[in-house]
C-alpha cells in the first residue's frame, strides 16, 4: 500500500486511502479499473506483488483453514447425523504418542471391512507436532477426528457420540513414572464410559494385574504385565515364543522380503503372514468333510490338502475355546474351527473352486485307513499338498519319533501309521499321552525321596492378586520358610550362599527385575505347570533390586526350586553369586523407573547397555530382554562393524517404506526371540475388535488360562534319530498318529558367515614370525595406506607390525639380567597375545576366585554370533526338517483322559492346603 502511494507521487499522486482501495480491488481479483498505476516503477511493483501473492496466500489460507477446522474438531462435536449413518470407534488415551497412533491405525485399517469406519480420538491434551503432521495426510485426515476432552465428562462423551460408537478402546500410558496411577486413570475412564454408554463394547488395556478385577465388566481386557511375564517364561522353554505370538497377532500379507536374495528371509517373511482365523465347520470348505471324525484326523488332512493348521475348536453351547482337544474329540457340524493360515478361507482360492471340488469329490472315495485321496490343489500362499499314500498301518512307537524297526528294509522310505478317523482303544494306548508326564512321578527314585524332592500336584494355595487364573502346578508338600528362599544367605536350615553350592541338576533361569511385582507370579506359574515333566524343571532365581514383600513370598514359597536374591545386573559379583555361569537363560525385564525419559527413546538406554555388558562378559549365555520401544531392538547385541546387521538395517527401512507393519521382524535378535517389546502386543487388543477370540487363544498358548480339555504349548527338538521323517508333512502325520500333538511351526537355527569382531581375534606372535611371506607384507602396505587413521586393534596386520617394532625397540634398551629380561619379554608377549575376549574372561575368573567360586563352569569362547535363528509359522508340507530344528507343538491336555478318581486324588492336595490358607491377599 505504502509502496504504491510512494511511487505514484510522480504520477496520479494517490492518497493512502486510494492505495488501500487499489490493493484490495486488485488482490481480490475484482479489478474495477478506476484506479490504475501510471508509471512503470509502480506497475513493476504490482507485478511482483501479484506473483508473490499467488505463492504465499494459498499456503497461508490452507493453514488457516486447517487450524480453524482442528479448533472446531477439538472444541466441536462429532456429527450426530454421521454417527447414525456411519460407523465409528472411540480411542481414549491420556496422551497420544505418534507410535501408539500409527500402530492403532495401521492394525485397525488393515482389515477390509473396517475401511469405512471413522476413528474419534478423545484426549485431554493438545496434539503435538508429529501427530498433527500425520493427521494432515489425506489418507488419515478423512478418517480420524481428534477431539480434545476428558472421558470423565459427559459433555465430552456426548461430543464423541459414545452412545452410538461401535467400540471404545481405552489405553493406559505405559511411560508414566507411576504405573499404578496410570491404571487408576484407566479404571476411572472405563467406569465413566460404562456409566454413560452401557451398551458400548469396551476394550481396555491395563498395566498391573492387581487392578484387573476393577474392570471385569469390560468385554476385552489385556493386562500388560501378565502377558509380558508369561511370554518371557515360555521363551525359556520354547525358544522365541514372544516372536511367535507377535507374528500371529500382527496383520501381514506375507510379502515381506520376497525379493531378497537370501532364502531364510524369503521363508521367514512368507510364513510371517500366517494368522489365526475362524469358521463354522458346516460352512467350511476346509473342514466340512471331517464332521463325525476325530480332531487330529481333521487337523492332519486339512494341512495335507490345503496347507491350513487346525489348532482348536469351540462348541456351539460353550464359550470356552479348546486348543487341540485330542484324538477323542469328535468334530460336530456346529463347531467353530480355529486355524492358522496366510489368509482366511473366504478370501482363499479354494472358496472360488468349491463347486468344482464338490463335483470331483463325488468321484473320490476312501479305501480304508491306509489309502488316502491326494489333492493336488495349490494353496494361495504357495503351499503344495504332497502325496502320503505310502503309509502302512503299523503300530506306532509311542510319543517319541523313533524309527520303526522294519522301516528301512529294502531301502524303502520308513512308513508312518495313518491318522485314524475315530480313535479306538488301541490307538489311545499307543498315544499314551500321560506317559512322559506321570512316569517320573508315580515311581520316585530313592535319591528324590531322600532329598525330599517328591512333589505334589495341585492349585497354588496363595495368589498375590485377585483375578489370577488357577493353574494346576507342581507344588511342595510343605511351604519353604522365607529364610530358605534367599539364595545368597545361609540360614538354620541350610548353609548355601551361592547357586553352585545347591548342586542343581538342571541349568538355572535367572530373572533380573527391579521389584517383585505381582506380574512376576505369572513368570513362575507356566514354568511349574503340571504338564511340565518334573525332571525338566529348571531352578528359578529372581535377581531383584529391591527386597520382595511378604505377600509375594507367601505366593512363591509353595513352588519347588524358586529363590530370590537382592542385587543388580550392574554388579558382576551379584551376577556370579546368583549363578549366571550355570544359567540356561537370563531374562532382563525393563525397569519401571527408567520407562519414562525426557527423550522418549532413551527410556531403554540403561537396559540396553546392561544387556550389552552381559553379552560381552558371558557370550554363551542366552539373554532374553524386554524393551519399551521396538525401535531400540536394533541396539541389542550391537556390533559397530557388522556388515550383515547393516544390510538388515537397510532391509528394514525398505520394508517400512513399503508400508509393512512388521518392518522390525528381520532384526536378528527379534527373529531369534532374544528381545521383544510389550508395545508390540497392543495389536492384540486392536485385533480383538474383528477377532474376539484372539485374547483367549493367546492366553491359552501362554498358559495364563487353563481350560479343562484344552491343550498347551510345548516344543520338541529334532535330533539325528528323527531325521528319517524328512519333511514337515510326515512329522505332522507321525505326531497326529502317535501322541495327538499338533505342530504349528518350526524354530530353525542356521550357521551364518557373519563378520567377526576384530577385537576378539587372538594373535600369536610366534605364528606370525613363521609366516613372513611377501604377499602378507604387500597387503600390510595397502592396509596401512587405506587406514592410517584407524585404531590398531581394528587392523590385525598393523597390530602385528607394531609388535615387531616393540620387539626391535626392546633389543635397543639397556640389557637387564637374564632372568629379569626374559620375564619382562614373556609378560610383554602375553599382553600382545591377549584379545579383548580374553581380557574379559580373565576379569570374570578373577572375580570368581575372589568370591570363592570355581571358574570351571565359565565357558569363555562359545558365542552365538555365527548363527542366526528364525521362525517358520505353519510351513508348507514339503519343508525339509533340519538337525536341531525345534518344533512348536500344541499337546493335548493329559488330564482329559485321566479317570475322575485319579483327578480327585490329584486335586486333594489343593483342598487340604487351601483349608489352611487364611492370610490376607494384597489388593
């Protein structure tokens, strides 16, 4: 305005008001033309201002419009008309983080039938910058509505139209310093929603198990600490259970890394697309023909024909899901079948060919139990059904996978007994489902009787919190005095002060936690469940930063071989005293006091560094770690110069750019089951909106719930004696025909040529002196030119040359006496020979000697870095079995075939103990 008025002094001599009038008329694109610039400088200014306005003004108007709309949403209402015509769900949170939002949106909208749903976010805080940027993306801006408000106010619930919502998700803030206070806020929100909209389904996430009974009225509840400790416990006996569960509860198409050049990434990525689905038997193409036949028969033949894994059923008149009810269970037309597959049956290629298949089935018939029809249908995921006709009807060898005595005659492939349509008495005797569980308890050895190791079976008489599911467990006849639970201090009953003094037959399981929370009880129960063989029970040592309270000790004193010790993983002496050198697994639980940090992703810093120290000190130890943020998994067992890990990092970025929900799955620690984040299980709650059975199935797999007649998750290892089975399909048949077990996946470990850390290479000076060839000297010169600024420890040749210089310099110094000089030279050579690995080993052994512990059990050179492990969920039938494969099994409930008299006899211990249990339970 001022510029036009100033320049036009040489022309029309416009007033300030005329200049204002001209600018408004011009920039509003009206252009009356009654006022115009007369001289060229003012015309040039107008041209420049119009060009600038065409660029700047639209951006400014867009931002103003967006801010106005967001203000309207935050303080406005969700339209009543839209609520009645369109479907929506409400997400209630105390604070909205970008990771939580993206996990929810990606998982929720991964299901095709939810594409038309709206998501209304009700949060008491304003949007942060990251959330605002995401909600500006057109894909989300049309679906997600952010309302600033509180779930405790009816006005805000009315604005979100809670009474018309299809569901309400209430999530706790796990990064709060006081997790109990966060649970209290969640409870109040759940009460407020239930009071305002009684008919709205509630999906609630709670942190601590003792607060779960306050929200029993909710339709679906996920308790974080219950699931966390149960998964950590099963990781110790079924490797990578946490990875197995995480892959099952994430939605994926199985397309991850299919263009990779490495075979393990293709197989692992394809099998990760398997999920749990359900269908009524009478409506199913997969299972309809098995009506009136046994469950194991249906499971085996469905996998043989279609590549699907039938894992459980639910009767029409019963809400309880039964995982692998066993060969005695007869399939009914009204049963709901639960199966694992890449895609649900309704979307598979088989459904489209149903009419054609029915026409062909009329021409096919069964010719006895040993002649089976073979279908050459290729499943949508690429699974090929294989011919198993060469199966003679022979007596199985029991629950083991032993080679039949006449199986190798005349070079023929050993045959496997067929899976019978209906289990008869002879087949049930063959299965002998209780043989491996009860054999070692019915006839205890003299050593066990003298040592007082004869255990009873029953329900734990004490529970540290209300709402824990009763589980049949191995228990002691008398509870252990509290003084005997302390591992590192002797008492009047025993004088042991370290783990080695106890002389345990099995290796230890050590749990490092900050406090003995009530959730830790769920770590012990799955490891002491009645179906675990008594001879395979591992001693459990709880390494706690703070002493446990009496209520917790009351709960654990009935379990055999459970101890605690006050200490920290920061202290090497505490680790050695609690028996880390005799441990099979070391479980590191994320500390509550470090879960909140000024910088979000720094919450795991202390845990990661502590685990890295453990990894360097005890390289042969299997360490299982829980982290707060999944993104920090890349720092586990970190090697700065590992080219293979760098390649996997690039692969993760590519998968994330493609929109994968499982971009982190190719990280080696996660694939091997050595690390997981509980936030990855948030998708379990989100999936329950579409699959209301997922929480129940997951709890059964983890052992948190035990339903009579339902099986349990266990594993078996493929040895050299088992390789005669050859393929996964033959293993499936062998298990179904003998023990009634259902395999659901394979945990495979392969040798991998990974780069070895240079700091762990031990160099012998004598060997170097014997190999002074010219090629080595030339390579040294090249290395010296290319890496003169690098550290000597990173280049062995440079380090070797420095040893030669040191030897020459030592010859020029004044000579000492013969013995002294020889001693100095020997010490110098020993120091040169020592690698970082040897220095760490020497440190540990010195501390063990100082504590009076024998260093014999310290394996200093065994390392996992030359192997990689991964999971194949429901692999194709033609998958070849390899040595040391670990197969995940769902084994039938042993008590399902025990007469009532035996069951009542086994349960009598619980009743007698329960009569004396009168003490207070912590709320």
